[in-house]
C-alpha cells in the first residue's frame, strides 16, 4: 500500500496554470506549516557534533515536504551554529520512487539543500507502521497527507461493489472492517513514533479527517469517479471484475479516532496530544473557478489531482497491474473522463482535514 499522496502539487508542471506559489495554497498546508515552525522553536537542539534529526514520514517524491523542511530548518538554524549538521530522513515504502525524491531535492528551487549547506538528506524504504529509525533519535517529525493510507486492505473484509471508497459504501460490514484497520494503523503509527522521538521531540501531522457532520468529503469527485469507471466498462477498456476489485484504501478519522490510543490517561508510548484541530480546508480550484468561470480548468485540475494521488493505486486492480499493457491508457482515459464530467457541472469540494502536534514528554 502507498503511504504517501501527491497533493501539494496536483497540477502538472507543464500545465498552463501551474506556478510555484500553488504549493503554498495547497489544502491545509499553511496552518500545518505554522505548527511545524512552532515545533522547531520548541524541540531540544542537541549539542554539535550530534546532528539535529528531522523525519519526514510518507515523503513520496518530496513535494509534500519541501516547504515544511525549509521552514523548520530556517527556524532551527537560528537556534544553533551555521555548521551544525541537520539530518533530514525521508521515509516511504520500498516501492516509492526514491530516484524522483532525490531529483526533487537536487533540482527543485524550493529544496532545503539550496537554502542550507549543512543539511543532509537520507531516505529509508520501510513502512511507517513499523519502527523506522533508532529509539530516541528524532528531534522533529512531519507527515502530510500520508496516514490516511491504510497499511493493507483489511484481511477478511467483505468486498463492496457500490463504490471505490469505503466511506461511501453502504456495506456496513466492510465499513466496520476498514474502521478497525484504521484504528490499528493509527495506534501503530503513534506507538513507533513515540519510540523514535527524543524527549520533548515533536511530530506534526496533517491528514484527512471526517467533518463535524461525519462527512468524508470530496463527494462530487468520488461520485464522478464511479460514473467514469462505469463508462470505461461500457467502452470495453475495463472489465467488470476489475472494477469490482478496485478500492482506494484510505480512511478519514474523527477526533474520537485520533484520541483513542491516548485514552484514558492522555498519553501513549510517552506521547501526548499538544494540539488537535479539525477544520475545513479551502477548495482552491473552486475559488479560482469563481473568479474566472473556467469550468474546463476546474475539471482538469481536480482530475489531475486524482490522477496523481489515486489512479495508480486503482490501476493495480487491472490484469497486469499499473505497469501492464493497459495501465497508462486506463489512467489517461479515466483522467479525461473525470475532467469532462466535473467540467460539465462544477461543484465545490468539502475538504475535512485534521492537524495534530504530538509531544514526547520527559525522559520516557
């Protein structure tokens, strides 16, 4: 399963509407950046030559992390000498494209390597639902748009064929199985970060949530996706059996879900919740549409987001998988179909998010 999602840069670099500033407007990023900068002000700074360690959990190709890493390093640099080493460890599952990650770090104008000569990148190809780094080694942690991905499709979970997202399925047994897996994954994620963080270390989390009304969000996109997939079945590109195997293994948590591992004492594996906020992020594509009325661009932007973040996972259900003979064509046609449908009837997306700051207390 993936542990990352390309959401900070949903527009293609070659698109007419792409600009570097679009990353700053990515959903929920600015509030999380402020929390990360504050965390960088508060964490203990080890004495040289021991490096300051920042962990980036679920790095993907690095674009989710560039602004955050740069912001934290700038804060930390003010607290220590100019040559004090800062080790940034980017983690993801072994199948992640780490070549693209290191190219991003080398070439992107927002890379922290361009801003700080004493920062050193590294990568670990291992699931963050296990321990990745040595105990008490991490000073500061970051994860954005990653922990909504489940570690696996729940074992023994019934198939649901009425949707590709379990949140919109009417199969209550399937929904319960996914909720149980999500609870296990969150507990494991927190437990292993509790081991890795040094005393008074901090972890900032930005992830999907359910709204106060219980809404998963993205309903127009999800409904459009199901309709477009059925069109591909009708047109013969996709088999009905393949469609029934397609599932997006994500889960959005409630405030109760986030707090569950910490009950009843308020701490777990030495960690406490210093900050937890559920909020509705801006649909910046809709905001742009309201200004320019360009429905075609609105549909294309959301389709490109889904194409980057979701479609490769769905294509794994094809005979031959995403790298098989139909993988690329499936993604291309599905993106075109979603763009066309969203353009024909633009609607704003509800984007429920959660931001958390976890702190490792004392010498635990």
